[in-house]
């Protein structure tokens, strides 16, 4: 399996801050899919066109089965990840963002400000995650059953043959 992981942050891409969300995502994905999974990490600024172009490249050219983004899903003026993602999707899967907001609301009421979404482009599943490192592992745990089943369908496999989350 090939996974594209995009960390979206002006400051992280400029190397002002370290990328802490991306490695957290990598750790969870390797636990679920195995150490041999191929993860292609990319750091990008919050630039709508660059994000859309990179998503297209990862799905159409690199052949990533799963593309996960972290960051840029809030309401700030530079938060453009959902718009960049929606611009490339062939099918939107709004339930991903809905369940994340619903599940986290009691613990973190400001979660309702998240605009994260997900969808399909070709044979690639694309999912937006928040940019907070402490949130990504929990979000992936919530979404992993749907991610695994979606990937199995896109790969024309038995969804029950994939590894179960730890």
C-alpha cells in the first residue's frame, strides 16, 4: 500500500516549526498497515492551488491508495485545505468530518469549527485531519474502520481481510 501524507502549514513548510502531526500519523498508519507500508511525506504551505495540485499528483500519478492531510481545516484566513480537497474529489464522503466533529465535541467544543472533509479521487481515498499533533492519533482511531473498508472497496478486496486497528 502506498500512502501520501501532506502536512499543511506555512510555518512548518518554512521550517520555522517542526512537523509533529505528520510523524504521529506515520506512526499510527505503520501500526495498522505494517512497517512496510510506503509513506510519501510532503510539507506544503497553506496554498490552495499547491494543495490541489499535490493531491492530484499523489492520486493520479504516484498512485497513492490513501492520502491523508493534516492542518488547514479551521476557519483562519489561510485554512484552505477543505476547499483544495473538494476541488479534486470525484465523490465527497462528508461522514468522515461529521463523525470527527460529533465524537470530539463533548471533550473539545471548538471542534465544531473544523471543516475537515474526505472523499475519493480515482482509486485514492483522501482524508483531512486536524493539524494538532495530539488530535491526529485519536482521529485516525475513530476513522480507521471506515478507512480500511473504503480502501478495500477501492482496491477491490475483501474489507474483512485487512488488519484491524490495535
